[in-house]
C-alpha cells in the first residue's frame, strides 16, 4: 500500500533521514520505534508532504507522492495525527471534528462520521460543546484521532499517541488503534512506548540516527535482545 525507498531528508546541513526504506501492506499496523531524534517524526512528516525529501521516493497505491502538497495527500487518503495532539484549543469539540472533515464535501457523510466518532469516543459526545483546550490530555488525544478519522483516511499516521497520558488512557488509545485497524484503516504508529506498540503491531522497524537498523515481525522484534535492552528498559543477563 505504501512504499518508501531510499528516503533522505535534510534540515539545512543536518542529514535527518539517511536512506530509509520500508513498506506497509494492506491491513497492517506497522510501528516505528527508536530514541528521540532517530528520525521517526521526520519520516511521518515527509510522507505527509509537510517536509520535502532531498532524495528517494514515497509511493502510495502505486502512485509517486514524493513531495506532493500535503492537502493532496490528505485527499488521497493519508492523514497524520501529529505529536502533541495539535487540536484547536479555542474551538469546541464539534468544531474540531468539523475541521477534520475539510476535504469531505458530502454533508450527510460528515454527519454520519460525527455520529460514528461519538459512538467510538463517548466522552467526546458529552464534551461536544466544550473548548478543546479544556479537555484532559487523554480526551484531547481521542479528539485528535477522531479529527483525523473525519477525513475518511485509508492510512492514518499516528505520532506518539500515548505521550504524557495516564496508564488507563494509554490502554484506551491502543485499544482504539486496534479497533481502527480492524475497521479497515491501515496504521503507521510512531511510539515511545515500544512494549505497547510492538504488542499490537504486525511488523516493526527500528530507527537509529536516521537509518533503519532492524526490521521484522513485531513479536520477533519484541523478543530481540538489543531491542529489549535499548527500548524496553530491561537489562540482559550476561
């Protein structure tokens, strides 16, 4: 469904991505794990058209979308839920959801999708008149995901969805990601919580300093000694 080939990205003189190649198959959750500064968010932003690639190719459904404008990429079915949620704090929950549907012209479909989001996230229905900025962190993350789903994506890019959340909200967010995937939306998940990400993903890639250093089935990566030591906080016995 998505294929990234030899992708290079620079921030001025900084070489942020150094020949990254990976793919996503139809129906998958693929997770990207790695330390801060490894290039995970840069990779998502380049796929989304927010950052330009200096070399390489991004192909989506057999179409080259490298350096395509972000609005075009959204209309093609790729939506990003950014790190830090980035909801509109001075807008109500309902207005945030409506903003997520800016590429959808069918008013009936927008209403249908809002009803679906309220069913999926009942707390948002209770808060629909409330300003986004007054929600808790977990509620804001649910709103950010719901806003992304309002565009009817085929592929959703989730950047650190569990960051700063309490354990109970982390569980809810990961349950939601699995539910989204089971309902036909493909997922690329960037996540510091490697244990949780690997537990729900089909496949995984590990990034270090702008390069993919390990890839495989998520359960295999979860059992890899170097991953356990570096990302799961468990020292290996000698």
